[in-house]
C-alpha cells in the first residue's frame, strides 16, 4: 500500500513540471511495475482511483478490469520510456540506475515486453503489437542493465530478512526444484541451496551442519504438513523436517543480497519465445543460449563465493540447447530457474506459459476446485472492511474470490 500511495503521489506532483521531467517518467514506469504485480496476483484491482486518498479524497476506489489495467500499463510504459530525455533532469538519488536515462529506457521497454508477453494466451495480436514496440524501443542488453535493488547492512533485503531471520526454520526448497537442478548438473545449486545435515530441530540448524554440496541436497517433498511430513523421513534420508534443503543463507539470502526485478536473462528468454512465435527477428536458439549464459553469470552479484567459472558456464550452456519441438518448455523452465526468489514473476510466468511441467501438489486438504494449481491470490480480508461494495462488484464480474479463479490473461 505504501508503494502505491507514494508512487502515485510522485506521478501526480511531477506531472507537467519540466524541471522534474525524467523523475515523472521514472515514476510512471515504477508505478506500472507495482500495479503489474498486483493485478497479476489478484486480477481486477483498484487502479485508476488507487492511491488517491490524500490527493482526491478517494477512500473507496473502484476496481478496474485487468484487461483495462494492462492496456493502460502498456500505454504508460510505451509513453514514459519514449519520453525519457538525457538532456533534462538527472535523478541521481534514485536507487536503480543512479539517474542513468539510457538504462531506464531499457528497463521501461523490457517491462513493456514482459507485459506484452503476458497476453500470449488471451490476446496474441495485441501481444505481438506491443512486443514489436518494445523491441524497437531497445531492451536490456546485458547484466549491467539489470533492474536490481541493492542492499546493505542498514538497508536489508526484505525476503532475506524474512526467510533467513524471523522464519528461518519454516521455509525449504521443494523437491521438484532441487531435483531439477541436481538432474541437470546445474552449477547454481550450491549457490541457491544449503542443508543443515542431520538437524533434528530448529535449534540444530547451526553453521557447523551447513552443506551446499550438491550431492547432499534433499528438497522437501510436496503434499505434507508439519505432522505428516514425518512419514517421508526414512525414504528421503533425513532425520526431521529441519534436515531438508533450504535457500542458502550465505549467498542468495544474505541480508545485503540484491533483489532482481527485470533482468537480461529473463528478457532473452522472452525474446527466444517471441522469435519461436515468429514475432521478432533473430534466432530463438541464440536468444535462449544468451539467456542461459546470462542467468549463470548473474548469480555473481551474490558475492565472490557465488561466481561460476566461465568453463562451467559454457559447459552447462552446451549441454542444454533449445530442443526442437520442446521450445516453450525449455524456455520457460529456464525462466523458472533464472527467476529464483522473484516470487510474483515466477507465479505469473508459470500461469502464462504452463511451464515448468510440474505435478499437482497431492496435499489432501487442498482448496483448489477444478484446477491443478493456484491461479490467483484472493483479495485480503481488510478489503471487506474498508471497500466491500467495490470488492463485491469485482468478484461478481471476475469470479469467486478463491485460489481457483483465473485472472483475465490466464485463459485456458
């Protein structure tokens, strides 16, 4: 809520102010990024009236349709990216690019590209039109262009603070993810993963037990709660639930670990898919190879211990070419791995592409109805209290407020 309130305020107070021209365009891009996450998660949401409680005294904003939101997001990204002007104000205090207008343009157009590709199921013609606009505008061209929030001992990575501190004993890497990395000899596995070997309780998850040896990683199987999980211990070779593999506290979950928003690797994978669909020029195979290589090089941002030697990178790239007839699977499965810890983007691209080819969670208490996977996040209960009439109108239009209801672009 704070992000929406603050970014909407920046957009409005800088509108028409030529001394803050670029700040206005950057805020439009960041606003589009924030609302894209919200609508991808929930579907129809307040958009045109959101964040205007102070500005216009709108305390019960209407819900806009996801289709109208996406069309406006793409319009905003196209216009704002084109309007960025290196001859105007340099916003050196912003934390993504230090005011580098050229990089902001690439970020804006790459986010437009991502938004356009979201529509591949529901409106491929519009998707292709905006893909062309984004590519012509100029996309992120290397890892140096990545949109990334950097952290420090004072400004902590929130995900790291949550998973490696307050909730350290409660989160584990899943068996499908760990097994995929192991089966493919992925050099990112020891960077992504750590296991407290033999830990029989949370208090035994100590440094002395930590191992990132790929051969020792055991992902937590799906379908169990904290009681029934005990039935898996003997077969999986662990002594307790605390003995399963977790995200690595020494690399990706350091408190000063960077947080990636839009990356060169992700953009190259989307280009590979667009090329496969015939929407852009160039080789899908080359874009795919570039994406795999960039994803492996990107993890060096987690520190010197996370640098993968060039020979290992090239060996992995050579061993994982884009396979004829399985292009969409290969592209979006690698997108899955390359987007590790980018939760909203992982969730959205999985629903958009239906890859990786995961098995349904067999948990017997599932609330899913008619679906194998969660399709959206329900609206928060707080909306019932503060905005019930507009919430009910959105539910009547979109469908039940459940995890099984598909959002507009997630067409069967």
